[in-house]
């Protein structure tokens, strides 16, 4: 693992190890939309975990910067990329064609979990605007449904027709496993050129499960102007190689096992 970190640092001159570095201390200090802060509070998330504290401000800074986040399982990596995703997408559906964000995960169950986290975080966007805060949940729910972010799940085990229909609904965020996503790209001409924000989550497991070829195929179909994130519990050599090919001068946030 140490060796992997060193290699990444060597090739990317400006890559910095953020170990011990202090980011914003609270969600409130990160410049987040009131709707996101409200969702976090509703879910009982009072203070950011270390990986969130170090990743969220970096991912929201302009110009966008790529990031490799390495922290143990259970350290809160999902919100570390989901909070900036929802904030960057403005919490609302865009009529422009194609997904603006793509999250890749190694298994269907993980994709379903991440979808739930994202939907909960983005829920109620708009309810804080125009003096409607405190309106009943029904009105808020309707407003979210009509204007809120649209989410698409592209995973094995679902019918291809349903997934095709889901894609024609023009989701803002696609959460996918690599095999099925590549199938849609190749067989159904799913266009990935609109993707601005891409996350390789549980990246060590993506590679353990033999998705390397599919991931490289997907990488080639993404626009070069994208912001690319890679989150993992470990950083084996194969992953370092992938990060070198797919990420540009990434900031490396690496936390020790206890963090
Ligand atoms: P990882 O992807 O690093 O394994 P998850 O993102 O799945 O971790 O989060 C692990 C657990 O921690 C989840 O149950 C999540 O709800 C909880 N969690 C995440 N962020 C916070 C936070 N800021 N405060 C409290 N609990 C949190
Ligand atoms: Mg995770």
C-alpha cells in the first residue's frame, strides 16, 4: 500500500498527502446549499468524518480537481463524494441531454445503497427557497419529483428494457456496475460524453472482481474535461496504474486505519 502511494506521488509532481491536514471543521463551514445541510441534519449527521472533512472542500473548489480518497470501510466515503455531487449538480434536474454524473460500484447491492444515500441527500431541494420551508412533506415531495435530480440505476439483474426506458428518462446521475453500463454503452449507444463528475467507488473491489477491461473501456468514452474521483479502502498497484491513466494530478487524501 505504501509503495502504491509513493508511485502516485512520483508521477504526479503536485500530488499531496493530506494526512493530518485540517479541512473545514463542520458541514456548516463548507458553503453547502441549505437543502443539503437540512438533509444532513435530518439524517443525524452532525459532524463530517475525517475523509469527508478533507474531501468535500477540495471537490467543491474551482477549478475542479481530481481526487483519490483512501480510508477504511465504514469511514463515510459515500457522503465524501455525494455531498459535492449534489451541490455541483445544483440539486435539480437539467433538461440538457445526458447524465452529468456517473458513479461506478462493484456490485448491485452497493449501487442500490448509494442510490438511497444520494436520493435522501437531494430530497427536498427547493423547499428552502421562496419561503416554503416548513410546508408539508406532500407539497415538498411533489416539487422534488418534478424538478429534483433524476437518478438512474444501471446494474445486472434488471431487465434490459426497463433500463433502456430509465435511460430515456434522461437521469442526471447514473449509478452503475461496469459490466451492465458497458453493455448499454456498446449495445444501446448510451452516450457518456455529458458526464462531468465520475466516481470509481470501492475501487479496490472493482479491480478484484475483474472489471479492469470494462473500466478502461468506460474511461475512454468519458470526456477529458471531467472531474474524476477514486475512493478505496486500499491502494494496490493495479489501482495506482488505473489512477495514473484516468485521473489528472489528483489530490491524494489518505487516512490511517483508525481514522
Ligand atoms: P464507507 O463507504 O467508507 O465504507 P459509508 O459511506 O458506507 O462508509 O458510511 C458508513 C456509515 O457511516 C453509514 O452508516 C453512514 O450512514 C455513516 N456516516 C457517514 N457519514 C457520517 C457522519 N458524518 N456522521 C455520522 N455517521 C455517518
Ligand atoms: Mg463505500
